C-alpha cells in the first residue's frame, strides 16, 4: 500500500504559476498553507446569512 501526499506550493511557485497563465484573469484562487483553493463567489443567501450573523 502506498500513500501519496499533495504538493505544497510556495508563494514564489504560486506567483510564477500566475505569471505563466495557469489561472484565468477572473479566477478567484487563494494559496492557503501551500494548497491552492478556488474561492466561491458570495451570492445573495451567503450575504444574508453573513449580515444576520454580524447582528
């Protein structure tokens, strides 16, 4: 049995990937602890819940 681990990117690698066009201009991506995540746009239900929680 073999285990695999995900590649952890450095900030420099992340910026280089952006320079090379790995992400589209309108992609919402974020580097968190070496992993690249696509960030989902906030829609109306999300905004309503957020406002209620803040109150």
